[in-house]
C-alpha cells in the first residue's frame, strides 16, 4: 500500500509539472504573438550597434592658421610682455604669442634663451579682427588656467581680460 501511495504522489507531481509547463508554453507563445504584432517594419528599425551606416555630413572647414609676422629667438631677460611690445608696440597682446607657442611654453612666466617663437600677425591699428580677438581670448584663458594651478593671486584678472576680448 505504501508503494501505491508513492506512485500516486509521483503521478500527481508529474501531472502538476505538465500543467505548469503547458501554461508556461502557452504564455510564451502568446507573448511572442503580441511582440510580432507590435514589431516595427524592417525599413524603420535602427541599424544594429555594430553596423556602420554612412551619414552625409557637410565638410568641416580646417581651423584657420594665423598668418605669421616672423620668428623671435628668445634672448636673456626676454619676457612675453617685452616680445609683444617689440613686435606689436603693445605689450598686452602677449597672450597671442603664448597661445601660438604653448607647445613650447608650459608657464608664460618661464621662457628660455634660444627658444624660437612664431609671432602671429595681428591688426595693431586698434581694430583687432575677430580671429585676433579669439586668439587673445584663448591665450588669456590658458594663462588663467596655468596661473590658477600655480595659485597666483591675480589669476582671475586673466580670466577677466579674456572676457574683454570675447565681446
């Protein structure tokens, strides 16, 4: 009799599993049909992430390289301020020289004899071109960044000056 009750229990468990499995399969099939009904036509589906889709874009103009007045070789006691005064008769334009040569200058206060700096051509008649103003703005902002990192008290003045050229 005990054997019969074990067999009955196993049959009941198997029957329950068949019912649960059947319900699960029915739910899966039903969900799949709903997804097919909502499917977006292939022509409207986005390309898979690993597919390269060519996109037509307008060509980006190359950044304009400023014209150069010449090259200045740094001599002892030179500063960017003095170099700017020599070339432009206006020492406050030194950030333009700094910006053009920042690959050689890690700190605008530290230049060394023998360095050769390109001197950008600026309109020095009092009417700077928009390109000249952009160059000066970038130079003043770069000086601000360097001086801020060094903890110079007047670093904010360079940021303010940059704002004067970006207007």
